[in-house]
């Protein structure tokens, strides 16, 4: 009989709400399970990239507003940038904690090495940071511990930028240029997040396979390696969805759960243990049912054997009765014949005279 092919959303529903359904999921081909995980990660990455793009767009809007209101002059020429604020301060720090946990430091006037290193340490200590210097820009994101450095000379040569001022920057941060940049930003983030999360999930699946294998051995349940892989993979469905929801909520509201990663692993482990025990329980039920069927079959066989023996005994008895009747009939016939012979032999003497 051909196995029922579950749709993607049916698999999501089954892997979250139906522990008994893990028997069906465990029997899936590994290629279909891999396809399911890839599609789930792709959806996850799309939502994450859209969230980050939305945030970045908000940050760009804040930057445009800040430049328009707080920056007196921006001048870029000969691969050097000069930013002068309305307050005239050499170093300007911009905190965006009300929107995103990030720090932006503008220092294009103070070239003292000690002060620059101090600025770098401040950026490194922030989850997200931007340090704008006279000849380069340093970026820090939460996915990397290292600073990413871009020299203005490299940027100028790559994009053919020789001179720029405040008005041009404001124009770049609005209209079609920024929309094109946001599309490119979303695409890059999507690819990056897909690769990062897919690699991370594959490692998680490997660890969960080890856990699933140990549980099957302890429970005395023998499963194919493909079934163990499938159970481990599908057990990550709910943790992945919760991780996606948490990421979006955390980004948009700043709400944090301190031990979320532990909860993420714990949920997957609970699903694996429960699913394996449910499969074990079902195997036991099927074994008991099989034993009951075997017992019933044995009873039927014994009953048939008894009836067969009774039939044979009845047939034997009938045969004996027939033989007895036949013998009695033969005896009667012999007696009658003897009697007839005797009657013939007894002739009267007078007849002979």
C-alpha cells in the first residue's frame, strides 16, 4: 500500500500537536525530511530578513533626521570625511536604545590614536555599532565578534565616489536610492541568515540524533537510523517557530528571555523523548494485539482439531456400526441358509416307499 504523502503544513501540525503522528514522520524518506527543514529555514530566514530590513529602514530614517537637524556640515574629498555637528564637538556619540540596541560614534576630527582606540573599544562592547572615522568606517554586528572595516578609498573606487556633501547624503538616504539599497540589504541578509541557521540546525539535529539514539537503546526500541534522523529533525519544528517569534518580538520590542536557548534545546529533547516513548508504547500495543490474535488463532486451530477428531471418531463409530450390522446380517443369512438346508434334508420315509 502506498504511503500517504503529507504536505508541508500538515507536517508542521503533526510534528507540533500529534506525537502519535511521529510514526508516520519517522517513516518519511530522508530526502523529504531534508526538504522540509530547508523550507522551514527558508521561511524563518525570510521573516528574519524582513524584520532586520524594517529595523534598518527605521535606523536610516533616524539617521536622515539626525543629519538634517544635528549635522552642520558633511564634506568628503580626497578619500577623507569631515563631519561637523551644530554643537561643534569633535566626537559625537549617538545611542539608539529606544529603537535598537546600537551605538554610533562619529569621530572625523580627533585623530589621536589613543582616542580612536577608546572609540573602537566602545563599539566592540555594543551588540551593534558603527564608528565613523576620518579615513574609514568600522561596523560591528551581533552575529560577529570582529569589527568589519571599510576604507573610504576602497568604497570610492568601487562606487566611483569622489566628492560628497550633506545634501547628497540626504538625497541618498531617501527616495529610490535607499529603496534599492534596502532590497539589496534584505537579499544579503536572507542569504546570510539562511546559511547561518541551516548550518546551526544541522548541528542541532546531529546532537539530537545522539540523544534519540540513546533513548531508543534505553527503551529497548530498535529503529532505523533514518527514522532516528527524522524524529530529531521534526522535533525542532516548534523550537524553530518559537525562535522566529522570539527574534521578531525581541527586535521590535526589546523583550528578552534570559534562558531561551536552554528552553529551545529542552523543548526539542522533550519532543524526542515523548515521540520515542509513544512509538514504544504503540509497538507494545501492537505486540499485545498480535499475541492476542495468535492466541485466538491457536484456539481456533485447537477447536478445528477437536472437531476433526470428533468427526473422525464419529466416522469410525459409524463404520464399526456398519460393519457390525453387516456381520449381523451375514450371520442371519447363514442361519437362514442352514435352516433351509435342514428343511430340505428332512424328507418323510413314506415317500421313499
